[in-house]
């Protein structure tokens, strides 16, 4: 069966696009379901008389404008000529619509309608009003690089740093007559990069380029209805370009954030320990390596021949890599199970019939390997590679006859993006979920352990890393799961605070029957931390 072809158009201010905008079009075309049929170009207006030198100096946003020219003049912000082989181009002079808006004449609206577009991507023009908003079947789609519930306006990624926010958002919305109150098509959340405005705004732009393509795949598979998108409801304040004084304060804040980051890298060191208990009534008992500059993390648990084992990552700051170790509770002695020239972590354990398997993280190899337990040798033996991708914290779930791999991907914001791959057999081949990435948020995307059945609910442990990495574990209830649909909702959370003095973080939780394992973070500071990293 052939895929449907959806026609789309582009609104632009000239025959050029920024590189990130070109990537949006490339992602759409790569779906093999989209065809760009129309470029709607704003007619170039005659330039007004140039401002005097004094007028320029008195411009309220002068410093920010000069900063953009000096620091953001990179390939991502340099407009480039752009055209496609078959698209039609029309030139439009917008007319004033209301006090701040602009619209199209009836004749121009009919010219657009005649192409019979499914949707239009807005990369230019101003605040659009009137009949042009419904000239395409699914309207005009526009990016808002910010969390509409927190702040509106612009510039993108600026006020989040200025206000010391931890998270920032991006929404793809269908425009309506109401200003800043369109209909949400997709929404994502990202961590703020507080020490660099350039990195922060680039992250917002580049990491959102696949959103229209993702929306199109979801529409094609009837996951979402393009006629019933949720309308934005917000009373968030509207921000404008910063004044010169605000920009100077902003620069000082960025500078101090950079100093704090340098201090943290040099004089702060994470130190994880394992905790386990055999029943909910017990207190946790703790396990840590005897040697300094090392830690245990990412614990999993399994039972073989009536004996309980913990499998975990053993990390060394001296070698800058982890290995996989086997620990017998009570004895607190570790045996190396798997060690390579590259970093190993997150040894996900699962059962299939009477067999026990392991999927350790080996992202640096670019593959995910399947290992099988041998009870006689007490070793995991390599079977095969099942995914040719740099999987991070991959966790397997068998659900309704299919195998689902929940994972991050190295190089793709592993603390913020969750991907799913599915197969009919354990060995694969694994195909990408239609809605990938199924979740984009630092609050509950990255896996934090094996799946749990509780109160007849399927629960997914996930990491929350908003304030810092490994802040707490958030449990998500899986509501729907298929090769095309994924839906979850908040279930509960587990914080490290009750485990004082180990209250700096917690990012893995696993259980087998009544046996529970966790990892807890402490921090080393000063020259002790620096020495351990040299």
C-alpha cells in the first residue's frame, strides 16, 4: 500500500531560509509522505531612510542586536538561497489587519487555496489574521520556541536564562485569530543551557526541526486528529527584546553560570553507592567499592537457583569508563562480568521463559548486544547484536506479543529524549516507533530501571534531571502502547531525601519480588574530587 502524499507550502520573507528551517523541510520530505508545492514569498518593501548614528546609539535593544551579529553569525543563523524543483512560487504584499496584524487580499487567499495544500509552515510574515489562516486544509503551522505556560514573546532562549529557569519549551502550533493562543500540535521540553546563549538558542532551534515530520507521521497513522488540536490556554507574561541594561545583567549572569560550571567540573565529583533491602519494612543496606575514585551505579537484580544477585555498573574515574560486575548481597564482594575498552553501564536484566538475559549499555560501540546467563559459570555470554544504534539505558518490555525497546540514543540528548523500537522476536529486527521520539522532556524520559506491574498497572521507572542529573526517579503509568501509539501519565515518584546522608540524587530503581535495589548519589568536593579525576 502506497503512503499518502500530503502537500504543504512555506511562508517566507524572501527566497532564502535559515539552515534550521531547511532541515524542517528535509525532514518532511524524508517521510516520503510530503511534497512541497508552494512558496509564499513576501514582496520586498522599499527600505526606509537609514538611521542616523545617534539614533542607532539610542536604540533600546542595541547591545543585544550587536551581540547577535557578532556571536550568532554562524551557519545556523546565516540565511541561504533555497528552492525546490517543482514548487510554485507566488509573491504577496500583505495588507494591514487590525492594529498589529496583517492579512492577505481575497485574491491572494484564493491563489493559495487553488494549490490545495494540506498545511503551510510559517517561516516569515508577521502576526497573520483573516482568511489566510484557513487557506490550507490543516491551517498554518508555526513554531513557538518557548514554553507557552511560562513565558510568551521573545527572543527565543533568552529570558529562560535571565530568569534562571531550568526548563524551556518548544511548541508547534496551528495559528488562530487569537495572539499567542493557537492550537498545539506537538510540545517538547528541554533543559536550559545557562552558561551560553548561543548554545541554548541553537539547541531550541535545531532539536525541534523534526517536529512537523513527526506530526505528519502521527496524522497519517490516525494517532492525532489535525482538526481537533488542543487550544493554548495561558496567562503567561509576554516578554520583548531586552533593553541594553537587561542585556548587561544577562551577560553577567551567563558569565557567573560559566564560572559555576567550571568549578563543578573541576571540584565536584559524583559518587554513587548501591542500596538494597529484602522487604519494604527493612532499612536499606549499602554497598560501595573499597577503593576511592570508584562507584557502583545502575543496579539490577535477578534470582537463579534460589540465589539473589545484583548486577551493576562499576565506574572508575582513573580509567574514565565503567564495567559490569556481579554482587552477592551480604558478601558485598563484586566479580567482574564484562569489561571492554569502552564504557559499559546500565546492565538491564530480563527473563524470557527460564532464561535470563542482559542488555548492557555499550553506546560507544554503536550497537546494543544481547547476553545470556550461564548459571554454572556465573557469567553472561554474548549472543548477538540486536540494534545497530548507540542505545543508552535500553530497557526491554514484552507486551501483547511484541518486544519493545525503550532507549535513549547517544548524541541525541539522552537525558531529554525517549525512543521506542519494536520487533516480533527478541532477536529483532527492531523498527522505529511511528511517534519517535515518543517523549522529549528532562522530567521522565530517560529510563531508570525495569518495568513494574503494580496494582494491575504497567509502570515505567524514569529519571528526572531538571535541577541536576539524577535528581529522582519518576514512575510513569503506561496507558497505551503499540507500534504507532504511546501514551503515559504520572504515577508516583521516589526521592533520595529519606536516605540521608545519601540525598544528592537517585536515578535507578529495580525490584524482584520483595527484593529492591537503588543507587544513591553523594558528592565529593574540593581537591579530593580534583585529585580523583586526574
